[in-house]
C-alpha cells in the first residue's frame, strides 16, 4: 500500500513540477524528493507508535559491526555500475553509448519484472528458513527455480529484441539487439548473487561482501 501511494504521489508531483511549473529535469528531481518526503512523514508516526523511540547502545554496536562492512561494498558497486559508460564514452563514441543504453533499458525489465519482486519477497523469509531442518534443500530449490525463470525471460527477451527495437526505435539503434543477450547473462549472474549472499548474512561475515566488491570492481576495470 505504501509503495502504491508513493508511486501515485511521485506521478502527481512530477506532473505538477514538470507540466505546470515547467521545471524540466529539475522538476523530476524535486517531484521525486517531495514524494519520498511525504511518505516518510506519513511513516514516522506509525513507526513511533509501534516501535517507540529509545536508544540501545549494545544493539547499536552489533548493528554497526554487522552493517559497516557493507558500506564500502555498496560504494564499490556504484563504481562498478558506472564504469561501463565511462570507458565507452572515453574510448568509443556517443552513438555506441546510445546503443548500449538502449539495450540496457531492455534488460532492466528483467530486474523490474522478476529480480526486484523476488528480492522483496524472499528477503524477509531467507533468515527464518535457516531454522528449518531442510534449509539447505529449500535454498537450493529456490535458486534452481529462480535461475530457470531468469534464463527463460532472458531467452525470450533476446529472441524478440530485434523486432521490438525495430518497432519502438529508429533504424540506427537496431544494432542494440546484438548486445542484449550478453547483458541478460549479466542480469542472471547478478540476480543469483542475492541468493548466494544469504550464507554470508547468516554467519554474519559481512566483511566478505567488501572483498567481493573489490574483486568485482577490479575485474570490471
């Protein structure tokens, strides 16, 4: 319900800032910020009502020890996600960047349709599953089915990409379909990472996420 309300608020604010106030790209930024602020103000009293407001130093210490190693990994992930455009812009042409960006927009559909909903639904349960006697079997089955669906969607997107791009884009962008299969493979690998991370979180060895980020960033560069 909160997600739907935030989406509606974002659309309403963006219409107001872009269409009525004529703010352009700046209006999109202000509209998004306003929608987040509105939902945040609505959630604060609800959170305080059920959780209260108090300080627990021992819990804070445990949370920081658990979460702090994730911060460098997140920053490395941002670098990894933007490195591709940097190298394409520096050592290629803007037309190649345009082809790459168009292909990437198609592959993002896999994340929107499957990876993000799966992460939101599997995330709250993956910790509780470890308490079950057959936890290993459950994790393996989830991974198998998830990869199968990811591969099926990637194959479908790769097969029909040329026709779809030919309909929605101008002819000079048609070659973007050639790199969609490679980007789909990257989405499959990236999607499975979320499942494999479960073991790291279960044993509370989050520092390994930092090491993984370093290796990933180095290999991408």
